[in-house]
C-alpha cells in the first residue's frame, strides 16, 4: 500500500507519468503513447481497434477475431451460457464443448454482443435541459433527455442499441451507438477445471495457469455475421517490454469520487456488501452439499460470489489504509485550494462538495431499504432468484409501458425493452429447488434488515414465514415455462393484471414499497450526486483541462502499457508462466486438478510454451474478455484477471505493482491444436502453430450434443 501511495502522488492530474487510464476512444492520448513508445495511434488505427472490439451485454468484454463473426472472450464470461446449455446428463461445464461444424454451434439464451459504431458528444444539449433543476425535477428532465436522445439515435433499426453515457459523473454526456447481435452461439469452451485452474485460492494471484478462453459466434439472419473489422492473430505473442493495448468495457471505478463519498463506501457500502456476500456464500455452499445437480446449477453463482468477496476485501483494504486515504484527501484539498484562488470559481464550484457530503447522510438512512427492496432483487444481483427477477420485471414492464417513453423508469424505455424482453423470456432452464432457496434467503434478509413490523415485510410475507412463502410461490408458479413468460410479456398489462400466478402476486405485493424507496434514493441521493459531480468535473477541467480520464462506466475504453513483471517482497515476479508450470502445480485434487484431456495430451505439448502473462495495462472488473493486442492490431493475449495489487484499482492506480493477467495467444492456439483437436477453429483464426498435426481430441469436448 505504500507503493500505492507513492504511485498516486506521482499520478496526480498534473503528473501523468504512468501508463494509467481507461481512455475513451474519442479522447485517447496518442501523443503520450508516441512520446514513451515511439508509436502514434492514428484516428484510423483507433477506429479499427474500436470496431474489432466488442461488449457482452451481461457484463464482459470480447473481440472479433475473424470475418465470419467469431468472437473471443473468457470462459467465465460464457459460464452461464454453458451452464444453461447443460443438463443433469450433459454437464458441459465439466466436459467442455467444441462445435465440430457450424451446425453444431449452440445458441446461448439471452446473450447479446455489442459493437460500438460511433460516439457523439451531447453534453450541451443535456446540460441545457438540466440547468436550474434539482431533485425530482432534475431526475425527470434527465430521464426525458435520455429517452429522447436514445430513441432518436436508435430509430427503427432493431439491430441498433443506443446509450447515453455519463462521463466524469455527469460532467460530459456522450451518445454511444452500438450494433447489437442477439443471436449468439457457443463454439468452444474448455473444461471448467482448466478455465479456473487454481480456483478461488489462485484468484487475483500470479503466477497463474488458466486457459480462461471461450469462442462464440454472432449470427445475422440465421447465418454467421460478416465482420470485416476484426483483429488478426499473433501466434508468438508479445515479449517482455513490448507495447500492449487492452480494449474493453471496465465496469466501474470511483477514482474521481469526493472524500465524503469514499468515506461512505469505506464505512458502510463495502462492509454491508461483504456481509451479504459472506452469508450468500454460506447459502450456496450448503445448497451444493444437497446433491450433484444442486452443485451443477449453482456453480456459476458461487464463482461470481467468491470473486466478488475477494475483490471487495481488496477494495476495503485500500480505503482503510490511512496513507492511501490521505492521498485522496490531499488530491481534493489541492483542487479546492486552486479554486479558492479565483473568487468566481470558488462561488460556483466549492458548494458542490458540501451538497454531496449532505447526500451521504441521506444515503445512510435509505441504504438498507433501497438495497434490499429494490437494488439487489431488481438489478444484476438477482438476490431473490431468477424467477422473482422475471416476475418483478413482468409486473413493472406492464405498468411502465402504459406511460410516455420519457416518463418511464430507465430499464423500460423503448430502447431498453428488447434486451429486457430477451432476458425475461429466456429459454434457459430454471431449477425449482435452487429458486426456492434463493427466494427464501432474500425474504429472510428483508425481514431481518428491515424488521418484522416494517410495512414492506408485512406486504411481502403477510403472516407466513419467508421459507413458507418461497416454497408456496415457487411450487405454484407457471413462470418456469418460458412460453408462459413470453405470453405475459406480449400480452402486456391486460395479461399480467389478469394473471393469478402466485409469484406475480408476490411481485405486486412488494412493488410499491420498492418503487417508493427507489424514488427517494434517486431524488435525494442520485440527483444530488450527479448534479454536483458535474460541477466538480467542470472545476477539474478549469484547473487541469481534459488531461484526466473519466471513471469507468461499462462502456468501451482503451488502455496502453507493456508486458512487465513487478517486484514483490524484494523478489522479481517474472511476467510469464508456462504449460510446464501448470503440470508442476497439478495435484489431482480440486482446485489443482488438470482435466484428463490435458494429462493425456502432455506428450504432444511443448511445455515451454507461455500460458499466462501480465502487463501493466490499467484494467478493472468488466475488462474480463478484453483483447490484448500490439501496435499491428494482432492478438497477443486475452485479459481475464488482475493481480492482488490491482484490487485497489477502483480508487487509484499503482503502476509499480498493479498488473493485468492474460492468457497468452500462443497458449490458446497450442491448446486448441494439440489438446482439443480444434482444427476448424485454429484455421479460422489463421494461427496454426508449428507441429499442430496429430492432436487427438479428448472425450467429451470434441462434439456437440444437442
């Protein structure tokens, strides 16, 4: 952490010495790259990199790697798809999957791939519409602007997806237009045992020995999409010291938050999240002990849970480090002192910090009901289970679609509805026992955190226990059938209102309380933060110009760096691992058990081939699946993790130790050719390694099973 302190002092907005930053494509610092590495990325080069990059709507990054719609990402980014395509007698998570022909490629339920087509600055329009407004009026105007701008952009083309992106926490608004592919099919995924070799003990660690790679394909009109803009392959990869770029969609950073906001995260948000995750981990591990099928259907969620626990512990450790937090205080004081030297700037900007601090006090009083009634069950966490998540969105969509587009909650705007419909009507199988456990857990926690006498608890439970309600509604619901959900979605308010389904009844009973606390949070916390963070962003621009990069927003970004190890506890950590290291680490017991395909293929492997490597590119969660490429736009690796030092990356960047962890490009083709016999795939990549002939495909991973 002392290294992090020094790095932050050097990487202040005025220093700009490190290879730091998740830059937007329309503001990439090519001049800095040229000064340090002698390569000046041109506009045409940036356009090609952007169009060859992709985003998985569920929360990962990816890249186009052929002109036939082939997309590369991480195994853990398609784990849900692999799990959904599996069954009790066909566990593709364990055996892996390889489509021998195009006809064998299996469609992933509800998976979508986005390609960024263009970026348009609409800051003046949005700021003009918001001028002078506060609270509920501010939020209403912002909702209306987002709906109107996105709808104008998207038009009538169902293949487009438009998003208004808040950069610098509202200081800049950019309109991102994407090409969306919603027919996505699985081509290759290795066994979970090698994709996540080392399991949770090795997560966020290095050395690593993971083949965390998967290939999917996007289709249009029932045929593989033509994707002229794609990366090519470097079979040799990049040597130590080579310039590398990472293009991806970092999810969220909070490097530009005020000290008051960071204190709230440190003292309340992160501890609460860790408590919840620990309890859910206990729930999931207990459920897995009930049988092999229970373990199969819950493995993906347990993986993400354990990943989140480790990440948030690292984030909390960073914020609790006095030296680190002192740097954030110093950064803020430095900016405020610069503003005080100009009375006009002081009057305009300084009150913003006080208003944000006051909003944190209000957030503390709303946090528990907002999190447990609204955010956790309605959002990506799906804390009450997939069925309740679907029921809530069926109920709300029926109500919201009655309103004008600009007055709806954001997830029900016309531009967002197709994606939501795909998720609500997904054909992925749903396990009743698993859903009962998850729903019961959420209801139990709502009662525990809000209290038995809270109105929301009474509305949801009546006189029954959480477990009783969960058992009754899951046993009685028809929503496990995707055809039923599809009919309800297409039938709209009339169909939903007429339904007597017990799960829809529970969703209705819980909805008013959740909506009420969401409105309070958005009017009294979100709107205050957005409005005043925009002022602070303008203050930074006034003092530092646009030399700083925005916080991550799960939108396309580009970082630059180099293949580079680091020094830890006085010893040098080399930047590469090899296949030999994986076999040395193999014990035969989870999580260090190589799959049989690897053990059988060992005589055919060149064990000196690089497997994983590290770079000092600035990445964060959401960058999983990002291509690592060189100045010639050739794939040299696939980012899948960060090291332990990177966990403080939400709040600052330490170039001395913060590392991105990636699968080496040579490892991918070496494994495809010599372990998996994936000749069709290797040929499509244009990356056949020497000596690839003679690979024997392993059982269970060489053919699809429909």
